[in-house]
C-alpha cells in the first residue's frame, strides 16, 4: 500500500466531508478524573506529564466520506491518556536526544520514527517502575502491561471525539478550528508549543493539528470491514502505521476526528515532511471500565 503522504501534500488533499457523521445513540461517559487545571478551556497549560482517565464506552468510528473509514460501532475499554503531545524537553530528558527540526522545549517532538516513539514509551515506563509494553526486538505490544504505549487508532479517535457526533469534536464545520488547532491557515509554517489552544471536552490538547500523532496500529485500507467490535488493535502486519489528527501544514479537512493517515514506521526523509509526526502516550486505566 503506498503511503498516504504522497496524496496529502499541499494541493493533493482528499475532499472534505460535507455530510453529518452518523453515530450511535449510546455515547461514552464523561471522564471522571479530569485534572483541575483542565476545567477552564481557555487556560493554556504545558504540564506534559499530566494524564486523564478516558472512560470506556462505545461510539461510531469512522467518516463516511472516506473510502478507508466506513462508520462502524466500536467498544473501547477505559484507559489513561496524556493530556498533551510529548514535548521536546520531555523527550530529551527521557531519551537524552532531541531529533526535532523545529527546536523549542515546549514544542512537540517531531522528525522521529514510530520506533523512536516506542523506545520513549518503554524508557518512560522503566523510569516510573512500570512494566514496558514493547518488545524492542519484535516491536510487538503487550496490551496487558502496566507501562506506556501508543494509543490504538480506535482509542485515539474515541478520545478525540470526546462523545461528539460531528466531523470535528466541536461541530461539523471547520469555522472554529482555529480555537483548537494549529493547521495551515494559522500555524505560520511551523509547529507551535503544546497546550496553547483550547482542549477538547475531555481535557486533551492538540488532538487536532500541530503534528500528526503516531498510533500503535498497522494501516490497512479495508481494516474497518474486518475489525473486531471490542478494542480493535489493527492488522497483525503491514507496511505502514496509522497517524491521526492533522498537522501544522495540512488543511482543516485533515483535522477531522475520523480522518486516517499513514506512513512507513521507519520513514526518515526530512525534506519530504518528516517534521510533521509526533505522539502522545497512553497506559492501562486505574479504575473500572465503563461500557
């Protein structure tokens, strides 16, 4: 499968959806432990270590305007998620290096491979006395481990939507996107410091725009047609990995909650735009699931 990057360079984007998304009538619960600093959506914060517990629930995953994302019901178990993208200072502190092109302590780390994000997850787990999720030889994920990992594609979209039934978590049109995201119309041609825009309703910053976020899943164009209803983790193998959320030099269309993107996990051609990929971590929830 060819990388979606070729199709999504400026001037080569797919068409945006003009239809309302169809969702189930039983949405997710509200997160039960959003940190107090998240209560005011207009108050920026850069506490990179903060996490919020995302409650389990079911939702309609996908975007009916996209050939690779037919809407389908998915059940997701509760999990913990970083409120922010991993910042350069956090990455430097844990792995002792900063691969980013656009240097800045509070800027999201970028210009990194999927495996670099995985190594960060394991080292962060070890430093906190948690069981690492990844076998660094096979790069397989142990979802029962207590440590940090990349979100599954389903977890990411579920958390991004935050119970919303629309194309974006704030509505069907992009008119308010500038309040929540850095994208091609307002970024100034580079990534921006984390946590400067308003969060989504579940206290998660930069879920739209700034940098694309690596997910754990391999990409397959027709995976949604065969994926399990409960906690899908993606195909067993593939050439590319899924990325979600849009980025600083991509259009509003690519910031939709159900929009899928993909890239080779070992891609390293900086000139082509490798400075658009970042990530955030998740780990097992501390409380009971909500279904």
